[in-house]
């Protein structure tokens, strides 16, 4: 388990990591889906968060990321998230599952930022027109998906800062609501809609959450970036009424 040794500094697995950390080179593909609001509220029931809703619908995300070499190693990551509101009605992305292919980043993610990382086996491929992924937990196949890259290519890089909420029931940050931001520089961005195929395993918590959120139909939006860079600083505790 990681230990905080000073503000923004952690000791983990015999190494010292000081935040913020820089992400120099990653690739990302994302699909955004409509989700049943009642199921989103149910999945958030043990947190101080509520889903963002428009006309009775919430919004879920499927994220596929490959990280080149950086302080947390080189690895693949697959995320299932919801757009939520926290205290003060502040919006953000909350991740329900974030399986990764590296043990070091699993521990760092859980303890530094309260992220729900667990170890997976994965086949993640970014082709010229499509991203495909298979996620396995041991011998069990959790999900497989293919996401076609959109036809609309943005002519300029995109800079964004994504607000985030995290809340875990375990780890160094257990039962703390954390707030942070993830600044991102995206290059080679392609936008689209449709062209997504998802197949879920029969019995697995991540697959069950995806099924409940309706992540099998046509997405509202897909986003692919050939290169992602940015930085990741500390997430800070936020007081709640719970």
C-alpha cells in the first residue's frame, strides 16, 4: 500500500513518486452512451454522487487507453464511467471500473487518486480505422468491443481539462470523496457516431454494470485521438454530508 510522505509525494513499492506526473504519449478511444437514469442512480447509491440527467437519461462512457512509457509504466487501460454531479452540483467524470494491465499503476491509481483499478488481461489494438479490445479477468472474458473511428477529423489539436470525481471503499483513500482535473492535449482527433459493437461476458461485475447502463446500443458520440499528452496532479478531499 502506498504512503504519502509529503504534500504531493508518495512512497510506493520502494519508489518515490511526486505529483503532478506527466503523460508524454498515449492513445485513446472513447464512446459515449445514453444510460437509464435509474440504473445510474443505483450504481452510485454507495457514493455521495448523483448522475447527470437530461430528460430522464444519464450518460456513460467506455474508455480505451494505451500509455507509452511514463512514471507509472507502459500499460493498457479500459474504463467504464458515468457523468455525475457532486457537492455544489459540480459536474465531472466518475469511473466505476478501470482495469489495467500493470500492477504498479493499479496500486498507484487506487491510492493516489482513488480510482477503481484492478488487474486484467487485455488485447487492445488501435488500427487505422478502428479500436478493438478484449478484457479478461483470469480465464473469464469480461467484454469485447470494437469502436470505429469517426470520419470527421479535426484540423487542429484539442486542449481539454476533464473534471473528475472519485470514491472508493478501499485503499488509502477509502471512503473519501476526491475532486480533481485531468488536463489533456489531443492530436489527430476523429469524431463520429455509431460503428460500435460490444459483447459482454455472462457473469462479471464490470459486465453487469455495462449491461445495466445499456452500453450495447448505438453511442451518442465516439472520439479517437492518435496522441494524448497531459499531466495528472493530486485529487483533493471534498467534504460531504454523508
